C-alpha cells in the first residue's frame, strides 16, 4: 500500500480481500452506531415528551400529589428505559444495570424496575444460541451435551446462560455470547454523547463522566470468554473448599472465545434474598465483604462487576459468585500503595503518611496546594467503615449515597489535583458497587474487625464464627497451591 492508500506492487488478492473485509466491518459498526444512537435518542425524546405533556398537571398539583405524579412519571420512564436497554443489550444495558444499584436519586419502584436489567432481560432465540454452540464447539447442542435446555435461565448484557448435562452426567451452566455483540459494543463505546445522554435518562442525579471513561477502557475485556474462563478458574482454585464462598468450576474442553461451560450453581437471586430475615442478609454481606477484600489482598485480583445479578445466595451466609469477565490482577507493587494508604490512615493514624502514600500512588499531585486536613476530610468517607474500632455498624443508603457523591464531586477542593491512576480504575467499583449493594441489604457488621482479619499488614484473629471457619479452611488448605492458582488457566481455554 503506498502513501495515498492505493494498492502497491506487493499487494496481492489476499491483502485486498482483508482490506475489503476491514472496510465492511468499519462500515457495519458505523451503521450500527447510528441505528443504536437513533433508538437511544428516541428513548430520550419519549422521556422528554412524557414530562412535557404532564407539566401542566405538575404545575397545578401541590405537595404530596405533585410528588406522586413525579414518581409515576419516573416509573413510566424507567419501564421504557428497561424495555429498550434490555432489548439493545451491550454497553447501554450495562449502564442501566449500574444505575439500578448505585444511583441515590431513584425511588424504590424505579430502582426495582431498572433492577430487572440485572438478571431478567429478553433472550436471543434458541436457534441463535444453538448456532453459536455449533460454530464454537463443532456440533449442535444436542450432540455436544447429553441434555440441553434451549430456554436460557439468565440473560445479561453480553450473553445468556443455558442449563445442560455433559456426556459424563455433570450438570453445567453454558454461557453463550450473543452473535454480533462485539460490533454492538464497539458501536456503543464510540458514541460518548449517546452514553452520556442515556445514563442521564436512567439516573439523572449522577455525573457520568467517570463511569463512561471506565466503560470505554475496560468493558471490551468482557468479550473474550477464554480470558473470562481463565479468570474464573483462578478464583475457583483459590477458594476451593471455602466454607461460604462458592465459585463454579470451569469444565475443560467446553470453553472457547464465545462459550464458557462451568458447574451449575444453585441459590436465590438478590431480590429474593432481600426478603429473608436481617440476620441472613448480614451473613451474606459478610461473605461478600470477605470475598472482595480477600481477593484483592491475598489473591491479588478484583472481580470488577459487583452488581447483584452476579450473586446466588443460600441461607447461612453462603454466596456463589458468577461472571468473571472484568477481572483486574494486581502485582505486589501495585497493591503496596493501597495497603500503605489504609495502614497510615486507619491503623497508624498518620495524616501526613496517608498524604504521602496517596502522592506516591499517583492519586494526588505532589505539589497540590491543599492542606493535609483537606485531603483527610475529602478522602476519609471512603474509609469510614473501617477507620475506627466502633463495633458493629450498618451500611445505610445514606452512607452509600455520600460515597457515590464524593466520588463524583468535581467541586471538591482537591479534585483539580486528584486523579485515578490507570492501575486502580477498576477497583473504584468497590466504592460505586459493593457499598451500594451492602447498603441495599441494610447490612450490619463489625467491618473494622473483618478488615483486620484480612489486611496483610495486620492479620488479626477471627472476629466472627464465619471468620473462625475461614481460618480453619486456610490452615487446612495448601496455601502455596492456592497462591500458584493466580497464574493457572485450563489448557482448553488458553489463547
């Protein structure tokens, strides 16, 4: 190819064919971006028109009646958003999922409506799913598996899950990626204005710039099911035999770029668990907390998609964790600044040491013209649950709201001098996701005591019966083997 883009003397038919295919792919993504942009724009227009038509009623109404009208309008808009995004899938649906559990401005009915995007959306047809299995595993589902359920048990933003029985009689869950979803995601990520307007329609109280940046940088990783299978296999090996944490094992030979097969897990969905007695919810919350922070500090990995649709619950505190498409693995060098920050602020109570740790990690500019007191005041909300030995406390919606607002507070005196280094972008989902989930559970626990068990620089004694069971598991397990599991992946899933 010469400098003008014309075929050169060494360009053969194969090169020209690849160029034509690349051109068709780019054109297809461009058309898809326009089509999805139009659909989303129509969604926004419908929402605006809905409020315009009802403006006279809102103007005439007063007090409680006006609030009821606003709630009704918000609910109808949420129903429209849920139906539209559920059908569109991809990045747009994922934005709706995130809005359903992190936005503090949603009334309960609207939150429940958007919550359907977590685990109940329109699936692809049985024929399409069978076609993906045929393309990826070399034969129709009924030939690959002893039994195959054509109706999915779950459908999400990138793929859906089917029950099956393997040839050797093992009950499995088969995750099948939607055909064309890679092009759909490419189109969505290329349309920043669309992402911004759509998330605003679903969650009007949020500044969405941080979410959009994270989505653009990270979500493409979720398309590679071989990568996801390797992540899941690592977590399954690490937590093998754990008393309350479950990770389904990946089945060798039945995972590819667009298919993952793993053990079938049972349990209640998040909405059902919320109806259980508070003691059961507290136990489940303790398991979630242990999973998140032990994974970070000991397995050196963080599963970055903590929305409630990825959990299955059993009474007694057992939680099975699903979906490992967005996992960040940390080196010890990357973890050390995080450890230094929590150690200096929460254990040593050293404000200047905390500021220095923030600066060394890249969270704060070295010459930031703000006082250390201001830094502590702005950042301490993220450590509030573990900063002091205050005994059991409840994760409330008010606390989750303060965390979310602080994360997106661009009027903060330190915001101009603070940033999130690339290595730590994904871990901010603890602030946006996990705390919001625990708050929705109204979970009570001694979070500081739990943290002291897990912090590598503290290694405190068990503080709960679950902690005692976990300590026995650690003592009985071959810890070096679990540590080696960080780099392990099944041969059938290697790229």
